[in-house]
């Protein structure tokens, strides 16, 4: 953990590096209907957990505007990692006025310290529901 200009920052090992196999979509994933592939975490001076805002909590990624232009108001979030990227995306999506739902069994956590319990508490505190995928 270090103190960055925008606040505390966990230092992670290199992962999902641009232009590497680790950043590629799974070869079996077929999404010809996808309109947007949002890239985040590419700025050297700031990390990015949320799909909506960089970790300074002010620099937008453009996702909120993209969704609003299309009159999309409800989000179902899943993926990696439950206790970081999914958590901060859910909190920011909710704060930006979107109906936000986390599909919990379609996520996986890092489980760093008390990060899972803290995520559960943070989502509950603002009323973001966690559901199972079989309820969809």
C-alpha cells in the first residue's frame, strides 16, 4: 500500500497488460453485437477500479455518458474482482443515478484482508442489491 496523490493505493503485481494475452478476451467469447469495449487502468499516474471513474474519483471514463445517451438506466455488474473493480463500479454507478445490481455468483474476489466483508457492507449501506444469476 502506498499513498498516491489521490489517496491510498494498493500495489498489485503486473496483470492484464496491454497488448498481451492476459488482456485479451477469451477466444470462445463471441460478442459481435458489442457496441463498446471500455478500456480502463491505462493511465500511468492513476489506477482505475471503477468502470465510471478513475481512482481519483473525479476523472470520468466516459461510461456514464455513453449509457445516458442510450437511455440505459439499470446495470447488472459481474466479473473481477468483486471486492475491488466490481465494488467501485457498483458504488459509482449507484452514485451516478443508475439502478445497480451485482450478480454475486458471477464475480470472484481478491479477498485481501477484510475486503469481502467491507464490500458487502459498502454495497448494503447504499442499497445496492447482490443477487444470484439464477434469479435473472
